[in-house]
């Protein structure tokens, strides 16, 4: 009996739940890894190109001799071969240039400061509206009790099903949009989306699980300090270099957000819960996975110039694949669908939650492709403060002096970041203009 209870407690713990989820995901990743290595080691694409050359030679010879020859099939012409090429190699190997008219004009294009500001505000407002609504519904679904017409009361607990519902709608919308519109040529190997998809799922799981083991002040500190791990991960993933003012403003924004969130009445009423070592480990995992996700997506945008909708479709495809596999193996679909039929209000909450998530994802990918992962994390960090501020306004919670000072520090840091960025661009333009003028003077002398 003791061994049974010990096993039950282990399965119900965060470590047991994490282990089960990872085992379920491994049933997708392990076969995928071996298939990937097989096609790469067998030089599939090189053989396809070689046989393609032989076919072309035979075709030319047949035309010259006026003899009709039935050409044999070879790798690279069938549907399966095209699918393998797209998943393993992508379409950059054939050196076909992406259509510049359809390519996303992200941070790589030259823009005036005014148009960049308007676009940044568009992303900011879109992210705030989408994820403030999403956050309210998420809290309702995970913390409130549902009651049906018969008077029965239920509490929904499967956060992985919510992740699946969010991802499946986003994938269907993105796939439908791609099939109806003209997009830039997709050159990225499809398997590369699986990395940020997995890290996104894991960061969502860690965020839900951390609520059980971490006190509110610790949560506040972690969410307010996400900018710094994102910059560190940027150096690891894509060897990015940041100026000193970017590190300084990131630190000031983190300190200001912590002061504001800790200074709210809501924070002071939740400081009784304790933070355990398990909670700290889960929080570190949450920040690491979250930082990797945005940086990896930014790196894909930089390398392959795909559109935001293409990124959204690729990431959500693997998210649906992983969550579906895990839910089927753990029996989560049956339990969640039974709960949905028992409590119809839950269905509408899930639908609105999914719409907000899909809309928010469009803004996420557009923001990362246009302004980079650090700016995106700054916007999402400010969202935490706006959520508390909205709560204070709606429910008449007073904001302490510490909170007011925190708000002032955040806006001062944001102004400093914008000003320094503008000055750096001016200096770079003057430097490049000076080098151009020197070159023209030398040419005149010659």
C-alpha cells in the first residue's frame, strides 16, 4: 500500500507530470530524429540532383535523335519526395531567390522613425488587447468553478488541453490564410519549427505549474526580469551583440516593473505563500524556454525571411502534433471533451480564449520579425504592469508610492532606450555618409 501511494504521489508531482509529458513527446521526437539523420546521411538530395541531371541528359538526347523515350521516375519529382525535401532540407538548396516583393519587411528594411513608431504602437496595442483578454479568460478557466443547469459543479484542471485548443485554431487559421494568399517562397526546413514549438509548450507548462510552488513576489520578479534572460539567450542562439545602453535599460525596466508590481495591493495580499526549491527550478525553466522561443523565432526570420503567417503555421503544426500525441496517450481528450459537454459555458470560454490566442500570435510573430525578440519581451513585460493597473482601476485598489516610482522608472527607461537607439542610428548614418564622401574625393583625385 505504501509503495502504491508513493508511486501515486510521484506521478501527481510536478516531476512525475514533467517526465510523463516528455516521454509522450519523445514518441514524436525520437523517430523524427532518426528519420532526419537517415535522409541527411544517405545524401538524399545529392542523389536526387544527380538523377535529375541524368534525366535531363536523356531527355535532350531523345529530342536530338527524334526518338521518344519514357523517362523513369526518380527522387525529387513525387509528392513524397517533395515532402521529404521540404521537411529535411527546405528550398534554399536550389539557390532560388526569395521574391523581394513578398518578403516581410522586418527590421532589415530602412524605415523612417515616424513609420516605425506607428507600427510599434500597432503591435503594442494589438498585443495588449489580445493577451489581457486571454489572461482574464485563462485565469477564469483554471481557477473558477463551472456550474451547469442541473446544479453540478466542476473544476477544469488539464492545462495541456487548453494549449491544444489554442494551437489548433491558430494552425487552421494560418493554414487557411496561406492557401488563399500569395506568400514569399518558403525556404526553411520544416523540422526547425519543432524546436521553438517544443520550447513554447514547455514554457506554458512551467508557467501553469509554477503557480503551485512559487509565492506571488517571486512570480513578479521572474516575469519582470524576462528581458535579461532573453538578451543572454540571444547571444547564445544567434551570437547577437547588444550595446551597453540596451543592457542598462533592460535592467532599469526590470527594476521598475518589479517595484510597480510589488507595490500593488494585490501583491501585498498574496505574500503569505512560500517559494519552494521546486518552484525556483520550474521558474528557471519557464524563463529559459520562453527566452529560447522568441530568439529562435527571430533567428528563423533573419535566416529565411518567411512571413509571420508562415511562422505561425509551422510552429502551431508541431504544437498540435506534440499536444495531440500526449493527450491521446494520457487519455486527456476524453476527460476534457466530457467536461466540455457537461458545462457548455466552458466551450464558449475555450473558443474565445483560442481566438484571442490566435490573434495574439499574429501580433507576436509580426513584432519579432519587425523589431526583434527583445522589443517583444519588453512589450509583454509592460503587459504585466497594465494588467495590475487595470485591476487597480476596475476594483479601486490603491497604488502605493513604490508602485508610482516603478511606473516612472519604466517610462524613463523606455524613453532612454528609444533616444539612445535614435542617436546610434544617426551616428551610423553619419559614419557611412563620411566614408562615402571620402571615397568620392579619392575618385576625383584619381
